[in-house]
């Protein structure tokens, strides 16, 4: 596998995440109400942040130690605490549906699965 292959896959995953996040937000907003749509959007944004953070940490592995790498390592370690705190504030104070936020958090996983299916269907061997 070449670096171009991986860059193409990461670009498609980002697009799939955007499309799935937008479609899920619209669906949740229309079907379950504005608060559920907002909750799904919040979860999808947190999911995007987490995926972006994973990517930055992976890109910085093996390179020289610098301030940026140290910051991403700290965020990587504290990520779940940050996500839990943000979800708590969203659910508790904004009165958004917890299930909608949790569904939004799964958008990056759905984007990765969609990329896997894309590669299986359009495999170039």
C-alpha cells in the first residue's frame, strides 16, 4: 500500500463522516425533534474531533519530539475524560437527548466501515 492510497482513504473517510453526520442530523431533527438533531450534531462533531486527534497522533509518531506532538499526546490521553465532560454538559445543561449524542459519536466508526465497504467494492488489485 502506498502513501497515496492511505491519503485517499483518509480523504474519503472525512467525506463519509461529513455526509453521514449531516444526514443523521437532518434525520434526527426531522424525526425526533430539534433537540435530538442538535444532540446528534454535537456527537458527530465530537466524533470528528476524536478521529482528527487519532490521525494527528498517528502522523506524529516516529518524528522528533516537539511542542505540537506533546500537546496531541496530552489530548490523546485526556480525550475520553474531555469527551465525557462535554457529553455531560450537553445532556445536563442543554437538555439534549443522550441517545442522540451517543448515536452521533458513532459517526466516525460508520465512516470507517463505509470506507471498508467502498474498498471492497471498488478494489483495485
